[in-house]
C-alpha cells in the first residue's frame, strides 16, 4: 500500500486537479477501501463513487472526487455501460470523444508496442 500512496502523492503534487480512476480486479467494496487508503493522506474529504452511483463533481470538487471500478464493472452488459458513462463523465468527454462500445485491449495488427521506447519487433 505504501507504493500506491507514494505514486498518488507524486501525481497530486504535480497535477492536483487531474481526474483519477482507481480500478481493481476485486469486488467494488474492496476497491473502494483500497482507494480510500491510497488517497486519504493527500485528500482530506475524498468522495469515492462506483460507476452506478457516479455523478460528475462540481469544478471545486474535481480534485477530491474519485471514480472506482471493480471487477463487475468490466463485465458485459449494463454494468459495463454504466462504467463507460461514468468514465466519460469523470473525464469530461462527450459521447463522440471516446468509443461508445466495449474496448478491445488487444493490440491492433501492425501496431507495435513502443511503450518501452523500442519499436523493433519481438524476436
């Protein structure tokens, strides 16, 4: 847990109003508890909401409002749709700004992973 708090502290020092989503492959209640632990030292009164209950915060509350997603939010159906709506609202996106359907995490053919700075194909 110390790692999460350190990373969150560093991010908050540089970008205090950046919208933050915290997600995990656990049930929503567990993710909420973990999120609260991660932010409590930097945010005095954090507002933590799951996708189904999420409402966009007022401008003054953006830095203290956190969207959390649990394993049920990535399932297909209405919970995934609620998660997509909450993500759009949390980041201030309109429907045309991001895909409206499920997002396929697999790389597109021909799109190499350059996240490590190496664009050469794997051996």
